[in-house]
C-alpha cells in the first residue's frame, strides 16, 4: 500500500532524476485544503506561503486552477526564483492531486499516431478525431483506478497533455503555443468493450478515474518544442509504448488552432493529444492481456517526470 510519504518522495524523485531545475507546479491536499505547490530540489513549497511572504496574500486559496485563471503564473515563477535563494519551508501533502484538479474542458484526440491507427485497424483520419472526458475522470499521481463495473477489457494510453493558460479563440498555428500554460503526462485509460459498444466512444473513455494526470505541470517556457518529446508507456516496469510526439499526425500547434476554431479554450482546460502504438487493443486478439488489479502503468515524457497509476 502506498503512503502519502511514498507518493511525495516519488514525485520529487521522478522530477529531478529527469534533470534540470525548471518551474514545476503540483497540487496537493495540505491540512484538508487543496493547495498549489512548487516542486523544488528541496521539496514541495506552498504557493500561498510564497504569496504571504511577498505581500500578495488576500485570504483566497492558491490553487493551480486559480493561478491559471487569474494569469498569475509568471508571478509565481518570480516568487519561486526569489525563494530559491532565500530559503523555503517545505511541506508533505496528505495526498497528491492532478496538477489541474477541475479543468473546465477535457478534450481528447484519438488516432493521432499513424502506427496506432494501423494497429487499431482504423482508417487514417483526415481531421482530428475528438472526444471528451469529464472532471470525474481526473486523478493525480499514484492514484488507484478501477475498471468500470462491467468492463473486462481495460487498456492504457500514454499521452502528452496540454494545459491552457489563456482564453484561446480561433488562433493561428503560429500563435497557438503562446496560449499554453504548460504540459504534463496523461493516461487515457480506456474500457475497450464499452468504447465500442456503440459508435460513440464516450462510455469507454470517461469513467471515474480514467484520466490520470501529473505528477506536475511543467511551464511552457521550459519545454522548447512539445512536438519533439520522447514518450514512453510502461506496464509493470516493462516498456510497452515508445515513440516521439513528432510522430503525431496532427501537431500540438495544429490541434490548438483546430479546436479553437470551434470551441473556445480557457485557462485550465486540458487537451490529451493522442497515444502512440503499443496499446493492448493493437495486439492480436489471442494474445491480448487486459489490465488486471494490482498492475501498475506509467507514462514518462521528456522533462515531465513520470506518472504512475495502480489498477485497483
């Protein structure tokens, strides 16, 4: 059984073993309250305490959602830089949460890597295939997720997640990344038998806990090009997915521009950008081993740490 100490230690280990000191924001429960946390080499630091230190406390809770909604990300980065040299008090949350706990919209992209389209026996898309999840799907690092009640075909999907930082409406590809707050790992857990029960994928994609994200948000400036990131999915420590986001059919820039043509994106909204080949669905029918209780799946993307999820 994982403890809160194990989870926090894992977040820090998986942060700094990937190298570099960059701005990373996490969310956690401290003293019964959701708080935004800066992930530093010393440990996790409460943003509300930094706000109080630098004269910006106003009695409101400092959450990642609030930081994004109010355009305070650069200010928080400045506080972290100052506190890094002046010393910071670290905390140990009772529970780690997804970086953005209540995204207004969770938009997912299906069939966005050519080898995955082929292994899944679909036609190659000419436009992005979009579907959605809801807030009930959101869980954080090291969460325990159970397959839906009557599903026996539970699958993993390692994905890059875009987190929006500004209101985004009908933007060009060249400007699209300017509207991103940052990036994190995601796992589009899928109940395949429910997904294909009808022509609509929703039931097999939007179940409780089926959208793990984390372990933290890495800000846009610290990811030079989201379309050049190595992505690895593991099952019980064994690599089962390994690709690069440059292999996506529709780039991050294109996805943001395309979606914003029809749907206004707002701060805190997230986009799951699709999964590469290697999912269970893509294997021959006779060799498929669907996820079972006790297994651990993980997602690791260049510079974004590692997101682990236990199957309950």
